[in-house]
């Protein structure tokens, strides 16, 4: 993939709102609050925003809803929805639009009041016609199938899956904004209620409220704003299926295509990554992604994460905010990975700060292992 976009755009502002539970707030209100915080964080004004990128599970026409609510008149806008990977996709689209001169200040935003308005159980709409007769409980059923197949093919164990949840909780315990905190052991995960074999309730992400937003500008403009710019080094995207029953191989995701594309644009490899944010809606996800993104060979993901390897002090810092398993997961989690990556690269992560972090990888996942988008960010030192 061309490297012409490498370093051409930067994240200049970040903001969050209503993390965890926000009773009385609508999804658009949480999105708007996060957006205003991100714009202020960048040292810009609301009127400076001329690009709007949004995807939510609440609004059929998100970019129009967001622009109307905030009183914006964008010259470029996009509402592409590929589930939890949408913000990573929007980062690429914003960089392209800025490079083409179609907008100058892009707002990427998300908001959901899923926990307080929608209850604790979330299930995907639109069950596919060839799956509906089997009455799947999506998305949990789909990820249970992928986990079962990985266990069958490669000897992955439930204890290895539990390592993901335990590591996420260890990071969350260092993050005052994380929704789920306290002790969590492998035995606790194994003993929790089974939802879709082999996944227990502790193998599944939270259902929370929350809003998040990013402000993206051209590299030249970013250098004159309030915060140190965090540059987009590379982004790659791929999707191979919509329904889990159409997935070519339940143990290989399209991250095996999006990852090399992002690394190619960035001119980097897995060994260069200081911090990795891997979409962890379920514990099988990071195991699949460390394999498909090249951190370890296919089939070795379960063994790669053992013995606290992705927990604080491990060999690879993964999901340092606590992830979707212990920090926040308001339906679509992708934007919060980007926000945490920026926080780490700015050196603002407090007790969970990864020393000298200069390059971060975020990997978004949409629907049932369907859309995969990899985005690599870096400080000025990484350019």
C-alpha cells in the first residue's frame, strides 16, 4: 500500500463523556459532550470543524444527526458503519479528505447510552437468513464458534482465554475511569456463568454507556495546536464476510490482510509496536489478532498470552485502559482504543503508562469478526 498518507494527518484532540453509566443522557448528548471536549483539547473552536465522521447503533443517518445537533455545516462528511471498526475506518477517510483539501478539521465521534437505555443484554439485529433457523444469540454465538474451532485446531484452552480477561482487569485496576475493577483470577473466569460454550460471562465484554471523539487535522496545522500531535502512520482495512457462517475460516480473520496493509503504509512491523489496542469484545479476539497481525504464528496466540504476557509488566502491553472486557464497551468500542492510544503516546496515562511509548497499534473489529481495520499511530519521534 502507498505510504503517501504516512504522517500526513494527526490526532490533535480527544474527549470522552459518560464512561460506564450516564443515566438521563441520550446517545447523541454523550457524543456531543465528548466532541466538545475533543475540540477544546485541540485548542480549536466548534466552528473550525468542517468534516464530520460518525457511526452509531442509534442513528440511521449519523453524520447528519451529529452535524445538526452540534450546529455544524461540514464540507465533507461520512457515516460509513462497519461496526466497532468504524472509527479506525473514519481515521483513514479523514486523512484522505484532508489530503485532498475537502476539509481541514475532521471530527470523528461516537456515543451510546446502551447500558442505561437498552438494558444489559445486547444482540445483533439482522440475523442472516441462513443462520436464523438455528436461533443464534449473536454476537456471542458467533464468537463461541470461533473460540471452539481455535481450541479444536490448535489446542487452545479455556485457561488461555481467561488470561485475556485477567490481563484486562489488571490494566483496568490502574485506570480510575474503568467501569469494572477489583480482583479477577483465571479460576474466577472459568467458574463464571457459561453463556455460549466455551465463553463465560467473564469472557464477554461489558455493556456500558459512553461517548468518545477525536479531532484530526493535517500534520502542518497539528504542530501549532495545544497538544503534541499524534500522527497517523498507517491504516489498512479488509472484510471478507458479514455472517459468521460465511467466514472462510473461523480461525483466520481479515486482520491478516488489514494488518500487513497498515504496517506497509507505516513502514513498520510488529516488533516496532510499543502498545497494542486489540478489540476485545470476547476473549478469543486478542488471541486471533496477535496471530493475524503477526505478533506470533497462527495457532500460537493462546500460548503467546500466557503467564501475564499482555498484562502490566508483560512483553506486550495490550489494552492498557482495561479494554472492552473491563474498561468500557458501549456497543462499538473502536474509538476508545484510539483515545487510549493517544493518551499513552502523549504520556498522560498515569499509573498505567507504558514507558517511552512512541508507536501504538489499534485494531478495530466489526460485527461477527467481519470488518477488520488496523490503525498505527506515532509521536513525532516515530516519523
